[in-house]
C-alpha cells in the first residue's frame, strides 16, 4: 500500500456531537446540544449559526482552543 499526500494540511473545526430534544412544556420549542472540536494547531474564533428550513434562528460566537 502506498500513501500519496495530496494538498496541504489545514485547520479544521468539526461538529462532533449534535442532538435535539423537545422542551416538555413547549412542544414547539427544542433544546440543542452541539459539541465542536478544533483539530487545528491554533485557537479559532467563529460563529455558530442555527437555521431551520432556510431561516436563521440564532447566531452564537465560538472561541475554541486546539485539541
């Protein structure tokens, strides 16, 4: 087996866990669990956007250290 390197290494943020569950007292509302990992070499800053059916619902800033 031969390994061939293609391209270059890049920083990578990844969603590693995502789940939703309804709020019992409000059937039209859900809670969201989101876990993000930084597989890059440097701290990262970005925004997490939550959208449903093409409509933006919320935006949260995210700062995450590598590892």
